[in-house]
């Protein structure tokens, strides 16, 4: 399911729900994922004014498996989000992620 106002550019999505105003750039591979979307469309100028800014959305070449991506998330290019070790619970909030079973 893909929500209103989304931009999906030449990517593979399998068993995914994509929320409002989501941006998924080219070459992404998403499977069993819930992408919450964004509260607003970010203008290029807004992000370009901040050094090292990653735009709201999912960067090109990113792989996401069995994950929930919170709204207004900024995921860079060529990232991999995949719980290959099948960890049930892990609080790594200081590193930017949390794994919860269920």
C-alpha cells in the first residue's frame, strides 16, 4: 500500500506500507517494512542550508528488511537496515535504533 503524495523512484517494494509524503529514492529494496511517511514536504533549500544534512526520506540504494521506519526519518544513501541475527530485543537508542519483538 502506498499513501498519498509519495515519491517512489525506480525501487523494489515487497509487502510494504508506505505512509503519506514518503520519499524513496532510486535503487532501494524494501521488504516487510512499514514506512510512516512525513509530516511535510521538505524543500531542497531547507536541507541544503544545514551542513551534512540528509533529506527526509530513504536515500538511494538503501536496503530495509522487517522494519518500522518512524515518520520524518532521514536515512542516507546505501544504508542497510536488516536484523540478520534475529535479535528480539535491543536498546541501542544512543546509536539511533531500537529492536523490539512483536
